[in-house]
């Protein structure tokens, strides 16, 4: 319990220290500089929101591409597996039919041999058929996964477009606000420079006389 309290007190002290530093930094800035800093912070937040919305769109595009690729590959694999199933069934039926014809012999030894071949053929066919069925199931599962990815992609793109619309507007407004403040700041600097340039010669002479009189007083 003490460790828990100490941990939270430490966090509070760190937070208070951070806020104090930020407050001191803000006090040292002029009104124009503070406004620009806040506008820059707002622009940074708007950019982050925009990036998150873009990530939704990127994920949606990626899922769409992945889903389409998986479905395309799965279609080929399904066809291959189905052709294999048909081929195995056809070959099995043909071979078994030939072996069954050989059972009509009166030779007992030959009959036993053929029966053994039929059992071996049945076993091999079951194994081959199981392997072909597994390939078909895997391809079918892959197709469904691709289809699911496309469905998820549609949802992400829909959400991303909604988020992007808001984020785009916020980013543009933040950029415009910062540009306006930067423009105003440049105008203020220019106006101050113009005032210095426009100072009348008489004023400069008066200022010069005051400095000279001060120097004389300091010598005395």
C-alpha cells in the first residue's frame, strides 16, 4: 500500500514540475509568440489526427489487396483440388473394375492375389482422397479468409473516410491559423523596423545631445 501511495505521489510531483516548467516558459514568451506556439501545438495535434485517419485508409487498402490475392489464389487451389478429387475417383473406379474382372478366375491363388490388390487399392485411394479433400478444405478456408479480409477492409475504409474528412478539415484550419499568425508576426516586425527608419533626424540629434550631457556630468 505504501509503495502504491509513493508511486502516485511521485507521478503527481513529476506532473506538477512539468506544468510549472511549461508555465514558466509561457510567461517568458510575448503574446504573439505564445499564440504562435499554441497554434503550432494545435497543428501538431491535427497532424496526428490526420495520420491516424490515414492509417485506417492504408490498413483498408492493405486488407483489400491481401483479401483479393487470397481469394484469387484460393480459386486456383480449389480448382486444382477438385480436379484431383475427380481424377482420383475416376482412376480408382477404373482400376478396381479391372481387378474385379480378374476375380472371375477359377484359380484360387490368383483370386487371393487379386483380393489383396483390391484391398491395397482401396487403402491407397482413401489416403489419396483424404489428402485431396484436405487440400480442398484448406483452399476453401483460404477463400473465406480472403473474403473476410475484404469485408473488414470495407469497414476500415468507411471509418477511415469519415475520420479523414474531419481530420482534413481540422488540419487545414490549423495550417491556416498558423499561417495567419506568422503573417501578423512578420507585419509587426516590419512595422517596428519602419518606425526605426522613419525616426526624424531632429530626434536623433536630441538623443545625441542628452548622451553628451550625461558624459559631462559623469566626468565631473
